[in-house]
C-alpha cells in the first residue's frame, strides 16, 4: 500500500480504519472486533481511535481486535481538549494505553482546539515522546490559523498531522488548509471521507463507480487519496463495506472522472470556516 512518510521517518499507510461510534454497545462488540480483524486480514495497518469513542469503549474493543498484531499497526488515538493540560494529557495517555493494552501510541492527537494554551499541550506531547509513550503527535480540527499557532509555539514544528473533515461534499480545506499543512510537512488525515454515508447515493458518484466496477465508497476514498500527503480512515462495521473500501486502492480516476466529480461536488469558491462533525 502507498504510504506517507512523517517527519520522524515513520511510514503511515494511506488507507486505514476509523472507530467512531464503535465500543458504545456490548451487543455490537463481536461485529466490531470482526470488522477490524477483517480489515487487518485484507491488509489494513492503520487504525484511528480516541478516548472519546464510546468513552474508552472503542479503545477497549481494539485491545481485543488487535491482540497479537499490535506491532504491525500504526495506532492513532486522541485526547479530549478538556484533558489537554500538562497533567491531563499525561494521565489521559496512560488511560488510553491501558485500555488498548499497549505501551505506546504511534500518533497522539489533540481532538479539537480547546481553552488550554497550545504551548502547554505541546509540552506534554513532547514529554510523552521523550518517555517513549508516543512516537508522533499532532492535532485535529485545526484550521489554517490554528496550524499557524501550533507552528509558532515552542517545538510546534514537531507537529506531524492534522486530522480534519474532508469528503466530496465538504471541500473547504482545499482553499488554504491543505496547502498550509503541505508547506509545514504536516500529514492531513481525512475523517468522515464517506460523508458518513448519504453522499454515496449521489447519481454522479454511482455513474463513475459503475464505470470502474466498484462501489461508490471506493470512488469517494480514491478521490480523497488523490492528494499526496493525505491519508484517510473510513469507518465500516459491515463486512461488505470493509471489502468495498479496500477497492479504493486500485482506482485511478481519470480527467473525465475528475471533471464529473468537480461538477457534481464543486470546490470552494471562497474561504469557509473549517467544517467539523
Ligand atoms: P465515514 O467513515 O465517512 O462513514 C461511516 C459510515 O459509512 C458508517 O455508517 C458505515 O456503515 C458507512 N460505510 C462504510 N463503508 C461503506 C461503504 N463501502 N458503502 C456504504 N456505506 C459505508 O464517517 P466517520 O465514522 O465519521 O469517519 C471515519 C473516522 O474518522 C471515524 O470513525 C473516526 O475514527 C474519525 N473521525 C474523527 C473525527 C475528529 O474529530 N477527529 C470526527 C469524525 C470522525 P457501517 O459501519 O454500518 O459499515
């Protein structure tokens, strides 16, 4: 699989899986574990989670799903902004490691901007890095100005990633943020790349999917992955969804496809506030 190389030299596969809305209900755990295991069997090596998802439940579910395979995985988790103080980050990371039954995260993100000065959060991330608890750190839901504040803070240049909403139906980051991240060598992780589902019913997407002999989701993902330095983490529990998403890696969108997609899902004409779920 194609990958992006971080400032640290670590390599991150461009396609992974997300876990929001997982780990919330006991009755769904077996299906969730099976979905993650299927994704790994099909070659996925990037898994995204957060202390927020199921209030720790998604991390606990992953502990089971990744058992015996942790070392093969690039594992990402996130800290709540309300835990972003120095003490708060160190404690939250310990809790995540415990729930995930691992000794380190490959990437740890501030989930969204909060009221703690970013310098303090970065200081805590740097301590965790020095102690070997995290290999890389980054942010999520930061707009171009926010990325400027990160870059200007002490050690802010060590920020390796910004995880933001990006899909065919929400292209605001193309205006400025994508470029700002590229210039700072910050990997963009596109979240909700399927627009959480409804987007996939658009006829224009279906037509291109039929042409390539794949599901609309594979086109939506291949479209996100057309940018160098951008990776993505669709969430899927249904096995047919997990399989359909893998096909994105083999799709090559041509000029005609891109024109049709631009016409059905126009790029931004002006600066927009960063979209979030
Ligand atoms: P998404 O990946 O865009 O969409 C997930 C939905 O699409 C689920 O309902 C899933 O159904 C369905 N789906 C998956 N594959 C499909 C396919 N091939 N065909 C049709 N439907 C399909 O939305 P998301 O979960 O919001 O985003 C992905 C991940 O990004 C999250 O899980 C999370 O890890 C991360 N995220 C981060 C933030 C942040 O603030 N940093 C915010 C949101 C999300 P089934 O599950 O039933 O298969």
